[in-house]
């Protein structure tokens, strides 16, 4: 049984480094992932307050987004979000992120196959922000995580993010964000091991983000950058660029450079596109992203569908 739990933990942390909540740091959707997840200060187009709760007040109208990320090692990430601007100066967002790892080869202490196992982790978040000045916005996100590791082994935690955004000009945005404050998984294995069980906690890493985004309307482009201050290997630099050669097409690319203690700086390239497709009386947008995973058989492919209203 202890060997089984070790394998489950190993597969779970393959989402992104060995810290709790790693699945939520892969990226919310294809737009963010294709630009290195460096969109914490990006106010153009549909905004995604999961990256920075202060973005919610910059949403024009409402939008619904659904995403699926397909990965190797039987992993999958599913996301549904709703974002709504609230006149005159506020906005809100809510969403659900679900991650699963399936077809895990379960074996007993003698190495004999017992069954195929699975594990899942979920996040429910609610974001709200308001523009107190024309150029300044503050926001907060309430987050609840639920981790179903194994039969009789699950954990729940509640925490929050806070973020601010300042626009000194119509084209430049600067943001600061603090994430996963007050969150920690508390585990109790006594239900499985009896008196051999134990109680322990795994706190979430706190990530402080400093980000900037600059729009270049003359060439239909935006560039963005972000620096994450966090425990290694979560700290590092992110960047992205977006270019729209046509009204119905957007091209994107980016990178994430993590500073890892033992292997040095690791750069992960990303790219993707967005296309608007007329469908009946609707014009939904389809986004695609590809993210390289150096230690995986193949990279992450994400598809997002966005409806505006």
C-alpha cells in the first residue's frame, strides 16, 4: 500500500514540479500557454483573471471559455471559466480547473499488478476587481483546492490571490500579483495504516509576480514579460508576443525560463494561434497552444473555445 501511494504521488507531481497545486500552474488556456503564461498584465482582448484578479475589471462584456490540455503520461487538464465586466468599473470571474492522471499501474509489495489506478485534483476560483482610478485596479481571487489522491486519502484547502494593475499609458500595463496565500494540504493516513499512519501538511509555494504588457496597435501586436519570485524551480522569467495579421487570425509565441538548482536555466518554448470562426449568429474563437516538455515523450497541446456576448 505504501508503495502504491508513492507511485500515485510520483505521477501527480509530473504535472509541474514537486509542489502542491502544480496542475494549476500549467496554464489556464491556450492563449496564456502559447505566450509562456506571461499575461498577468495583458488587458487587451478577453482577459483571464486567474493570472491576475485585477484583470477582471478590464473585461468588456462577458465571455465563456472551455479548454482541454492533452499531455503524455495519461494526464489531462480541463478548464471552464466565465468572465463578466460589471459597469461602471468592476468585473468578476469564476472557473473550475480539473486535472486527472489515469491508467497508473498499481502493484502490490511483491510487484504483482493489482489494478489500474487514477488520481485527480480540482480547483474552484472566484475573482473580483474594481478600478478605483481610471488607471489603477485591485483584485482578489478566492480559491478552493480538492485533491483526491487515493481511496481514504484526500485533502482540501482554501486560500486566495491578490493583484494590482496600473496603466500609466493607454498602451502600457504593469502588474504585481501574490498567489496561493494561506493554502496547505493536510493529510491523515491513519485511515489506511491505522496506528502506523501519520498527520502532516504540505504548504503551497507563494509566488510573487511582476509583469508588464505593451500594445503596439500600429502593427497589431502586443509584447509582454513577467518575472516570478518563488522557490526554485518555480522562479524565473516568462515572455510572449501576439501578432494579428488579419482580423480573424492571431499568431502567438513565448517562452518560460526556469532557474533550476541542479540543471541550471531551462527554457521552455511555446507557440500557438487564435482564429475566429463564424457559426450561425455566433463568432466563437478557437485557440491552440503547444508547450514543450523537456522530460516528456511529447509536449502539451491545448485547445480552447471562447464565446463572447
